C-alpha cells in the first residue's frame, strides 16, 4: 500500500513551489493588465462612449445628438477639411525633408555628418508652441523679422506666417526629424551591394537612388509619413497660434473653443476627438494595406559594411542645406526668442531685463514652475519605471498575455494627444476618487499617453542583452527580482536614462495633454505661456519659452555629462 501511495504524494510536493511561483506571476500579470486598463483602455472607451450619450437633468441616455450637431454645422466641416489639408501638406513636406536628410546624413560623405545627424533630431525637443511662436517673430506681417527689410524699402510685407502655407511650413519642418530617424534606420540596414549592382548595370547615381534605394526603403518612408500625419492632426499649439489669427480653424482649434464655452458641450468635444482618432486609424490602415504582400529583406546573415556615396565638391553644398535646416528650426528660433525676451516689445530696439526678472518675481511663474517640475519629474519617473516593467515582461517572460500587454501599451501612439487627454477627462470625471482637478490626473494622462515611448526605447536595449547572463544569475540562486536589479538594469541603464530624459523633455512643455485637465491650482508653464500669448504679451511669452527650453535642454546636458563621467570612471 505504501509503495503505491508514495509516488502519488511526491509530485505535488515537488510541484508546490513551482505552482506558487506561477500564481505569483499570474497575479503580477493581472495587476499589470489592471494598471494598463486604467491608464489606456478605459479612457479611450470613455471618450468613444461619451460621443454616443446625452446628459440632461442628471440623466444619461443613448443618443446621436452630438453627431447630428457636428455633421449639421458647416463650421465643423470646414475645420475637418482644414485639418486634412494642413496635415497632409505638412506630412508631405516632413516626408520630403526627412527622407532627404536621412539619405544625405547616412549614405553620403557630407562633412561632420555624425554631428549633423544628431543636431537634425533636435527640433523634436523644440515644443510646437515655442517653434510656432518663434516663427511668428520671423514671419508675422507687422513684427516678422523677414518683413523688416521690405518695410524699410517701402515694398510692403511679402511674408505672412498666418496662412495655410505658413502653418504647413512650420508643422512640416518640426515633424521632419521623426521621418528622418525612421528612414535613417532603414538605410543603415540596407545592403549597399544592391546600389552597386545598379551602377554596374549603367545606372546613374540619381537613377540608382530612384529605382533601387527609394523602393527598398519605401516601407520606412511610408511609416514615417503616417507618423508625421498622426502627429500633425493632433498638434494644438501650432494651429492655434498661427491659424486662429486669420480664422483658420482645425479640429484641435475647435475642441479648444468648445472647451472655452460655459458650460462646454462635452458631446461635441467627444465627437471631434473621435474624428481625430478615426483619421489616425484610417492612416494606419492605409499603411498596412499598401505594405500587404510586399517584402524587402535587406538585412541578412551575410555581413556588409555601409559604403558612402562620394559626392565630390557638391558635398559642401549638401552640408550647407543641412545647416540651413538647423538654422531655420533650432538656431534662429532660439536666438530670436532670446532677443524678444530682452526687448521691451518684440523688435522695439530697446532692451530691458524686466521680462527676465518677471520669471522669478511673479507669483504665477513660481507656482506654475513648481507644478511643472513636480508633474514632469513624477510622471517621467513613473513612465520610465512602467516602461522597464513592461519591456521586461514582453522581452524576457513567457507569460501568455505578454503580446496583448505590448499591444495595449502601444495603442496611444496612434491616438492624438488632445483626444487621449479628453478620454482621461471623461473617465475620471465619472470616477468618484477625487483625482479630477488635481495634478495627479495630469500625471496619469502623461503616463498613459507616453509609456509606449519608454517601452520602445528600453525594449530595444533589452533585446541586445543575451538571456544567458540572467540565466547564470538564476542558477547561482538569485530570484527574478534580484536578477533584474543586479544584472539586467545595470546593463540597460543607458537606455533607461535616455528614456527618462526623452519623456522629461516632452513633459516639460506639454500643452495638448494638460489643456483639458488643468485647473487654476494646477496650471503649468505651458498653460501660462499660452495664456500670456492670448493677451498679447509677446516678450513675456519669449521669456517663459526660454525658461522651458532651459528646463529641457539643461537636464539633457546635465544627464549627458553625468553619464559620460560614469563611462569614463568605469573604463
């Protein structure tokens, strides 16, 4: 009897620790799903649901009244048309500039191309609001620097940034780096023997690029174009600053105007936000449709070294073009903002420190600066921590739901920021937890919207770390937590730091996310800058813009310096 029962008792005893660990993992997985549901899924569902309900007398009922209002009002149709025209125009411009920059800086012998490639990505860190304000100082009819010589000569004012072309120009040049980085990655992975074969066959360099290079990197160009379109339809600062002056309203502008009404029509706001989401979904669907059945495998097991295209004397002309782009997007705007901050009013010719003293003498600035720092640091830290956890689960674990987790966290990347913020607004307005009206709702919205950025950055680094290092630690008796803390995190620390700096730089001047969620007590510097612009205090806006740039660039430089010092010490 004992000999028959002993074998049946041993396996459960052996399996008990393993089963307990499995239950713990399932518990963590369920908790992670719950966190992502609150941060991402439920806000988006709340946004969609709010467009299909009507609230009257405290009673909620299913209704299409908001859709009828939007579809029956010509002004909304005009805003939708403007959004399409300007977003498509800026997408085309950004794709053209970004693709040319990528090819010039990756595949040619342009002087100082490595430095220029890093510098060409800097416009991403120039907030759209600040970039648009800088171009008002450059191309506005009365105060624009470009118009000054013509006015002195009595030739009128030929440049006007407050036009469709002006809005497309500003949006396009600041979105172009997104396309450049995507296309540059594809060009680096392309085997140069393909181009060499074309040239051996008698093709010129230009024809080789058109017939071979462009088709091979077409998927990357299309991906960059779709990203540029999605970013464009969700921009708020640029269309409002440059468009509302001449009554060129986009959907984001209309959402802002609806939010200024008292009481705001939440149904119309939700329908307009749903329209932005549909545009984004449609753009991604078109991309998938165009790439279906097409395959361009250029990275294989066979090693190759990228060969640069020798441009000869023309390389200096190409470098001049890249430097001109940097002047138009980074150097000139920052210099003009600094000059405007030191002027009594725009280009008055009289300089003063009053607008710089305004930064530390005004209670509003001190309060909003504290709010901005608190929100930015907490949100950036929480976003990076969540990114580490999700990246580890999706790249290192074998949990059944890891792919779904990755899909959920990447979902907000295809949703315009303003639309996502409205979803957060509607969701927490219905939840009686006291989050609405505090800084925490802004922090929650930032984490939900931008966690995907951190996940992508850290995952790419984790993939490069071979699992055998962690397996060795586990064999030595370390648990998964200790292995993560002592082995994995130190190895991917540079990408973690880069992720934190990236989201911090975005958060420090974020406007679209904060706009529907702030109150008088939770205003940030970006909101204060926008309010100051609305009353025409341009020099004060310039000083606030400088402060935001210093907050972003200063942290980037400081962290970069600490990281380099650490690397030198280790070596």
